[in-house]
């Protein structure tokens, strides 16, 4: 009798252990296909941010610091260390290591993909600025020249990733997916707030050698992103007309938000139009010469 009781207990225990392990594995790896696609897509932006922050602050990227995460993807073009003050270098170094964590966690949750080819050269950023101002800047904009230039260049892409997480969240079905995106969005929003705050402090300063203020640069970049995204107002510079300010009572705009001060959201199509610099999710270019990776990005490239 005692032997039968012990055997039954062992069977139940093993069954419970099996069910626990099965549930844990399924909750992590057997996510809905739509969730997996939406979670893998932002790796394109996370790779960009990791490489740009790491190179900008330390002069080296994933291939040196966390080579396994790059998964043998091609090294970025033209990335280099920026001429930064101790404070800004410290902040950007922190951002770079945070992006490593983001890539690692996404790839723990889904399979992910190798780093896409990224063009992080000064010429690539200069092209964006020329498009924003609709004239060639002279001399060409150099994102690696100093604190102000680098922070303005950081204004170009990371915020786009933030809006992508906002746009993806309501489409996710699994609580595992939503928890991950909420965690990513929290830190990405913090990074954006820091970048905007550092720039806001100097909003009225001229960006040397141009006769244009920091605030005007951000306005031009935001207008370009809205134009490329082609989905209405989803971007705002550091200063706005009062009707676009918080509660229509301020022209200062240290954080971008809609009429209720909620973050704007973007679709993957809008993001691809912006980061390609072509206004067309089917036409790669800009920072992604060969296009993005993953199911969603490839779907548009193959059309």
C-alpha cells in the first residue's frame, strides 16, 4: 500500500514538472506567429542603435563587445568614435550597453536574425540632413564631430523605434510579448527623453557652422520623418506652434505627444519608409542599403 502511494506521488510529481516545463517553453517559444513577426521586426532598429551608440562612445561595436549577438551579420559601414565630452560619452556608453540587453532579450524570446547591413557613415547622416533642409548643407553635416552634432544625429532614428513599439503593442496577443514590448518601450522612451532634454537645454544655440538652431534642426528632422512616413503628424521638434503644445498652452516640447500627450505610434511600413529614406517600404536605401531583415521587412522587399 505504501509502495503504491509513493509510486502514485512520483507519477504526479513528474507530470507536474513536465507540465510546468512545457508551459514555460510554450509561453516563450510558441508565441502566435503574428507576435513573433512583430517582436523580430524591431531588431532592425535595435541593431542600429546598439552599433551607433557603441561606436559613437567607444569606437567599437558588437563584433568586439558581444559578437554572438551579431550572428555573423556584416559589419556596419563607416561607424566611428565621436568627439564627445565626458558626460555625453558616459550617457551614450550606457545607452549602447542597454541596447545589447534589448537585442539579447528579443533573441531569447524569438529566434531573431543576423545584424543587417547598416550604413552609419557620416555621409549617410549628411544625406538625411540635406533631405531635411531640402538643400545640401555646407560643409556636409558630420554626426561624429562634437556633442551637439552627435545628439542631433541620435534624434534621427531612436525615436522611430519608440513609435514602432507603441504601434505594435495593441496588436500583440500574448502577455509574454506585451510584457517584453512594455519593458523595451520603457527604456527606449527614457533614452529619447534624455536625448531631447540635452538638446532642449541648447535649443536656441546655433549649430556651428550653420546659421540654424538646435530646435530648428529637430523641427526639420521631424518634418522629414512625417513626410517619409506618409501617415500624418506623428513627429514633433523641440519647439512647436502653441496649438500643438501640451494642452495648447506651451510652445516648449521637450517630449513629443499627441493632443492628449500620448506617444505617437507607427506601423512597420511607416518605419521602413523613414529608415530607408525613400518614403517607400519596398525600396531600401539610407541606413539600410540592402533593406531590413525579418519576415515583415522581407515581405515588402519581395514585392
